[in-house]
C-alpha cells in the first residue's frame, strides 16, 4: 500500500507526504501540509506554545549558568579539535606564550569581540600559526594569505596616506 488518507483534508496522498510516527501504520494521521498548517496556527494563537518553541532552551541556560559554561567549554573543545586538530591545552599554551595579545596588532583579548583570540592557520597545510584578533584574522583571509597582496595594500596606503 503506497497511499494514505489524511484525517484532516481527507485527501489520499503518498506515504512520503506524511511524517513518520510509532503508530500501527508507521505514519501520522495528518499529512505534512495539514500538520504544518496546524502548528503554524497554534504558534500564532497560543502564547504558551510559542514560548515553548522559542525560549525553552535559552531559558534553561539562563537559569543554570553552570550548564551554559560547561556547554560552551564542550563546544570550544570540539571546535578546536575538529577545525585545527588541537586541544584546549594547546590553545592555552599559545595564548600564554602571546600573553593574550594578537600576534599582529597586539590588541589584548579583553578588547576584542567575543573576548577570545582566533586560531590562525595555513589554509593549504592546515598548520596552526598563532592567535589573532578577529579583525587581523579576517584581513589575512581577505588577502588570501598572499604576502604580495598585503605588500601592495601597504604600498597603496603609504601612497595615499594623508590625502583627504
């Protein structure tokens, strides 16, 4: 059997038009279209339902800051490992070697957005270089990690420095 009738709109549709469930048939009784329509209406008319869909997770973090810190730490560790192949301890070592300052502009991490320095790495080899503020890290990326482009940009600024 490849068709099922929606209990709401009464149309007979393919099983792919129904969400799966643990019912006897293995699919919900209302088609996806009717289910989404119902949920949308409920979202706009029932304040408690809307609140449950939008604030539930954030509310948990606000009421339990320790859980938030633990979650942030887990996310940070995972990000460092996945993107740069480094541990949080290796990041801390680099951070301490640089005394919390960007390796290019020497801005302290307490003055940068997000209050942390970014891991700069070579996009060809994946090798971690040093820690940079977000602006310096983004600038290197915009110049495609090409020193000749940075040198041309510096020459351009020297040439036009002071002009209004």
